[in-house]
């Protein structure tokens, strides 16, 4: 089937229009990529300059005093009430263990049952108890500050915002059969 000159001219014109459209789409996609990159960079700047300081300030103003007071109270109760009791129990148990070992050695040596030197084992119990209490005590020196809850919240907000920007860009640039011309980036479709 042969085409008339008029039809060939119209087809060439249509092909030129398709090529022009294709090239403009390629430019548009490049510009959209640049906009998305810049939006991500600006979002990071905004997060670093606005969100993180605000969240940190709010945490330090409202939550940090209560958290610090709770930690101090917990350490005080632990160090003043629990550690001495645990140290005494551990010291008593270890001194009883020593007494049992000494009696076992006496029986093995054939000396039989002799009386125990209670004062000696009380001193051992105190010594063991003090050693255990020292090892169980929580120090009151503050640790180096690391990222707190505010930093974690700011990171989560930043990630969520970046995901929103990426989703919006994907929705804008996704392939619709009616809107997309072809997959080949440099060649226009033949008419």
C-alpha cells in the first residue's frame, strides 16, 4: 500500500512533533530529578536547623528534669537500700561457705567437730559484704551525653518527611500508559 505525498508529509510532521515531545519529556524528567534532589537537601537542612533543635529543646525543657530526677531517685534507693542488704546477704553466704569448707577440711583431717570461731566469720562476712557492695554500687558520675530521645524522634520525623517527598515524586513521575511515549530515552518512535 503506497501513501500519498500529503499523508507522508503529515506522518513526517507527526513524527517531528513526537520527537519534540519526547525530547521535552526527557528535559522535564531531568529537571524533576533536580527538583527532587534539591527538595531532599532542603528537607535535610530544615530538619537539622529547625526540627532537631526544637525537639531537643522541648525534651530538655519538659521531659529531661523528670527523667533526671527519676534516675537520681532510683540510684539513691538502689545504693542506699538494696546494695547494703544484698552485700550483707552475700557476705553472710560467703562466710558460711568458708565455715563449711573449714569444717569439711577438719573432718577430712580427722580432727572431728570442733567449735567455730564466730568472730572470725563475722569479720569475713563484713569483708565479703563490703566487697560485694562496692561491686554492686552504681556510680553517680554522669556519663557522656549521647543522642537522646529528641534526636531519635527528629531522625524518625526526617525519615518520614523524606519518604513523603519520595512518594510524591514517584506519583508525579510514574509511568502512565496514556502519558508515556516510549522507553528508549534518545530515539523517538517511528511513525
